C-alpha cells in the first residue's frame, strides 16, 4: 500500500485496526455480554438516541465537507480554510471520533467508552504528527491557521 504524502505511515492501518477492535467490543458488550452497560437504566433511550443522532449528523457533515477537499489525489497547494476546515483542523478525524462516541453513548457501554479513549489518543497523535508536516510545508500560513482554528473543538467568536 502506497503511503499518502503528509499522513502518518501507520494512520490508515491503525484506523482500521481500531475500528475492528471497537466494533468487536461494542457489539460484544452492548448486545451479547452486557457486562458494562448497567448504566442504561439511568440514561433514557430517547436521550441516548438524540445524542447518537447529533453525533452522527455532525460526523456526516464533517466527513462530507472535509472529504470533498482532502479526498483529492493531489494535495491542496495552500492551507484549506473552507468547509469544515473553517471550524476544525481535522474534520475527517473528528468525524470518526464523533462516530465512536455516539455509538458508545447509544448503548452506554463503558468498555466501548474505554476503547474510545484509546482511539481519541491515537487520532490526536496522528493529527499532531501530520500538523508538523503541514507546518513544514506551509510555514507561517499554517501556524496562523492553527492559532485561529481549533484542533478538535471550534473556536467560538473567531472570525476568519
């Protein structure tokens, strides 16, 4: 498999492995073993489904908007500040993070939430790795973008 320029060498493989691990833990605990889902009685289903809907809706927006730019074979010639990139620096990774969070909260699987914690650490690591490459490639333009745009959470009140 050819490494994509500007991405962590184990980013794609790591994401697939973590997806598989999460799904095994989530399905196993949520629907079969039900060891760590004892809190479902304290968080009503309708609230969990609303949270799931909001996280999946946000993930779909981030994925669609971010992929329209980042999905091109050739990378952009300058820092992208349109679409979802206007709000966060890593919309595709954030879309994945929100997917995992929504699924774990939907069934209140504490085991899945623990795996989610590891997944977040992984995404933060590869995002930081890729940001170093982007700083080298785009210099001051990317450093300014970093200062104005949140990594995972949009900076409210900042005008671009």
